[in-house]
């Protein structure tokens, strides 16, 4: 055990969110807090109505367009609030009181989302894996053709499941992509609305990415609060009010980094590799096992437990001692969760696997 | 002109928001982005459900309580979104459809606030200085005793006016304190609800401070979206969902700095001094004059114009050349606005005055 486990030079951050970002991003952000781009000003004191911040916002929005290969109908917004705000904002903007929205219930986040939608209209839960503690993605369901939209959570952060393919439906598709945005290719233009809090694959906590097909807006009867109406944010270029300047800036840095890596295609290959390595290590181990059904396993959040639960505390301690951070599973699943977001180096996955193997050998 | 104007060693940030923060805060924040408190982790990748972040949130909330001398009924929340979100959230939580809220219309921000309230109930504008381009604070008005609440904007950022004393009313008082929070003493316990975006006197853009008397909550009939119900945030200790971690952390640093300065009493003295210095320089100048009525002048935002408007461009250029930043007035008032927030050093005010005097001598 000695060799591998003694050294604790770097932290290996497997936290589910907020999460690891590229080291170069931390370095640039740290500098900008002292002196942004040689302006003599901290990024934290920079006015948002300046050419400097306008350039940050513009580049961030256009990089998202480029990386996701979005068409002209899709608008990119950086909004205040976490994804939980979108649980309300989506139905408020899209669903009339007498209309019905379809939801797939694949975890706590889906179920929180559909709860909010009920305040604005009717909700039809077209499928659910709740009975199986959300350990799989439902495949056999139909979405009524008169649904105003169909809401899915592409990756279920807590349970380690992921929609490997997006269901073909005839109604506008809305996706909570909090925990797999920018990690793999999707046909992003096939979505009417995508939202994601920054704090997994895009940046620090404190800003929401919203990608919306502008053609679906303006079709509800209710009067919308100014700050909740996506159209106002589009009209004002995502600067309807003071934006979360620093969170947008760090998101831009992370998007620039992603582009330098080769974009989503390139990162997806590495993400596949990281996930395969870890899942196969777990599958080949005598101590550990995964919780999600194999075909629906998430490439972002690997959830696993120990066959002998009494050993879990011990492994967690060993992991912690060795700089493996944020690996404790969500209380509703237990065990462990290793989040393998874009910025988590392959070497950290290797390290975790070695620690698991050493543990297996020695305990 | 030479001596004073040639040197541009430091920037003097008079921006109205986002705004200058203490240098020591920038330095601590910059370090934390690389390595928070020797955890080996960036503050940007730190999980919010950790003992480290819990300590940040707890200390930030209790420092607000301490600095504002709040009683046990008043809860402190750090919420997502800018103050514009509060324009909606306040009436949503406090005003029934058939009830009336009273608003004082003292500027664009008041008028935006009351517009949102109309979506939730009736609004009575009990006074307005709109006809005078908001250059004064109304004194002669009554607030009907059956108003659900009375909303004021304590400092009008754009027009440079400020309520020097808070009107005594028999109904719950709600205050937008965005631009004078923590800058002067008020009887904070006399307010039912106070909100302020961080980006003037408290921290970076991207978090809202809300101080609320919990006794006024739970009295509306409408079903509230989970994320909009203040009670949920109180119950969850201001961590209902992923908070804007970094913005809360930098706010904490700024609050710690304020406490080190001697708290609100001490900073108020300096703020008074800064405002008096600048106003008297303007009053004594032949070129410049203020726009707000004297008795209502803001101690935070000093709005002034030139008697000969054709000189304004020239002065702005000179100011900019000499590191005087963010001094352009809002387009609805024109001229100049020097914001003298807590973290703006007295030396910057002195410097601005010298530049004005030199300009007056030479042009
Ligand atoms: C898939 C998913 N949706 C929504 C959320 C809620 O995000 P927030 O805390 O930003 O509101 C999370 C948080 O982890 C998530 O993983
Ligand atoms: C007094 C006042 N209220 C509200 C706002 C709006 O704040 P935000 O841009 O954070 O929504 C401002 C912005 O400057 C303000 O000065
Ligand atoms: Mg989930
Ligand atoms: Mg989660
Ligand atoms: Mg104003
Ligand atoms: Mg303003």
C-alpha cells in the first residue's frame, strides 16, 4: 500500500458539484482577481457596462454556440440562479394553465422539476424509475402528442444514470443538462430548451446556462415577471440586469480551455476512456460494485458501493487520507460517487483505481 | 496640471456597480482561487456541502447580524439573482392579489420594483419625484394604514439622492438598500425586509443579501415556487440549492474587512467625510454643479454636471487618462457620477478633487 498511498501531492477532486475546473483556469482567474487583463482593476470591480465585460459576455455566448454547433434559432443566455430556478422558469415561460407538460422521472432532480411545473399547468409523468431507486433509464413510454413539452434530465447526478440516446418525440424537448453539458455530443439543435448550472462542466457555482429556441417563446397567456421572461434576456444580450460577472468570466475561461482541448468531440473520447477505466476496475473488483443498470451507466458520475458495506467507512478514510476528495455517495444511494467531469484528469482516475486495488489487496 | 495628472499608479474606481472592494479582499480572494485555506482546493471547486463552506456561510450570515445589530426575528439570507429578482420575489411573498402595497417612486429602480408588484396585487404610488427627474426625496405623503407594506429605495444610485431619515409608518417597511447597505447606520430592525445586490458595498456581482423579519412570511394565499419562498431558504440555512459559493465568500471577506474598520459606525464617519469633501469642492467650483436637491444628496453617489456641458467630454477624457474610472453619469442624468462606496479610499476622493481643481485652473 505504501508507495501509492503515502504521497499526497495533489488533490483529486471527484466532487459532484461544485467541481474541479482546469488548473489553467484557476490560474487565470486568480490573476484576474488582482488585475484583469492589465486594466489595473480586479475582475470583481469591473463595471458590467464596459467594453471589457461586453467582450467577455459576447465571447462566452458565441463560444457556447460554436462548441454546441447551434443554429440561428438557438439563443444562449447566462442567467442568475441555479438550475433550481429553471425548474420554475421553464414552465412559467412555456406552459399554460390548461396545458400539459410531460416529464420523465429519473431522479430527485427530475422530480423536483416536475413539482414546480405543477404550479403552472398540468404535468404528466410519462415514465419513472423511482420504484428501483432510480437505478435505470426508462425505455418504454410514449409522450402524448399534445404535450406542451417533454422534460428529461440527461444525466442523473445522484444515481449515476444517463440517457445514452435522446428519445425521439414530436413535442419540444426540454433538458436539464446540469451534469453532462459539454461532456458529450448530442444533437443540441433538436432541443427546444437546455439548461445547466455552471458548477459541473462549465464554471463555478453562481450562473446558469440556458440555450433556448426562440420560436417556442411568447406562447403563454400569463404575464411574466420581467426578470423571468427569457425574451427580455435575449433582447438585452443576456445583460438585462447586473450579471454574475466573475462566474461568467470563469465560464468563458473554461469554454476556451475546452475549445483548446479540441471541443466536445475530443473531450468525449477522453470522458469515455475515463468512465470505461473506472467501470471496468469496479466490475473486476471483488470488493466494489456499481449501483446503476449497466446500459444506463453515467459517464459523468460513477456510483458504486461495497459488497460488504461495513468496509465503506474504512475505504472512505483511506481515500480521504490520500487526497481523493468528494467521493462520498449521495445519502439516497450511499457508498461512493466518483464524478468524472471534463476537467478531472485521466491521471486522477488512474490514481483512484490504484488506491482501490491497493485497498483490495491489503484489507 | 502636470504634477497631479501625470501619475497613474493606481486606478481610482468610482463605478456605481460592480464597484471597488478593499485591496486586501482582492488579495485574499485571489489566493483562495488557487488554494483555499490550505485545503489544496480552489474555492471555485469546493463542494458547498462541506464543513469549509458551511463555515463561510455561517460566518457571513452571523457577521451581517452583528454589523446590522439585528434581533432574533430577522433572518439573513444570501440568495441567487440580482436585486431585480427581489422586485418580483418581495410582492410574490408578501402581497395577495386583492391587497395593496405602497411604493415611493424615487427613481428608475423604485419604478421597476413597483411595476413587478402590479403582477401580484394592487400598487399605490404614495409619492413620486419623477416630474423633477427624481432629483429629490418626497417628504409630504401618507401611507394608507391598510397597505400590506411600504417599499422605498433608500439610495437612488442613478440620481444621487438618499433618504436621510426613514419615514415612520405603521405598515411593514421594505427597503431596496442596494447602494447604501452597510454604509451608514439605520434602525435595521425597523424594516420588515431589506434586500441588496452585493455589488456595491458587500461583494462582487452574483449574490443578493436579504434580511427578513420572519413574522411577515407565510401570509399570502398563492402557492409559491420552491426557490422563491423565503421560508424554504430560512429553513435550509440559506443553502436550499447550490449557492453562489465564490460571491458569498468574497462578501464574507468584505464584511470581515468592515468589522476590522470598526463596523458601520466607523465607516459612516469616513463616508460622511468623503461626501462632504466632494460636495463642498463641487459647490465651491465655478465649472461643476450637483444635480440633486441639497438636503437629499446621496453620500454614496455624487451626481454632478458641468455648467458648460460642452466641457464634459473634455473633463471625462482627462479623468480617464488619470485613472479615474467609472465616473460617467447614467444616461438619464448625464454628466458625472462619483460613487463613494465603503471601499473607495479617502485618498481617491482627494485625488478626484485635485484633478477637478487642476482642470478648472487650466481649461
Ligand atoms: C441534474 C441536476 N439538476 C439540477 C440540480 C440543481 O442545481 P442547483 O443546485 O444549481 O439549483 C443539480 C444539482 O446538482 C443537478 O445535478
Ligand atoms: C438601488 C438599486 N436597486 C436595484 C438595482 C438592480 O440591481 P441588479 O442589477 O443586481 O438587478 C440597482 C442596480 O444598480 C440599484 O442601484
Ligand atoms: Mg438525479
Ligand atoms: Mg447532485
Ligand atoms: Mg435609482
Ligand atoms: Mg445604477
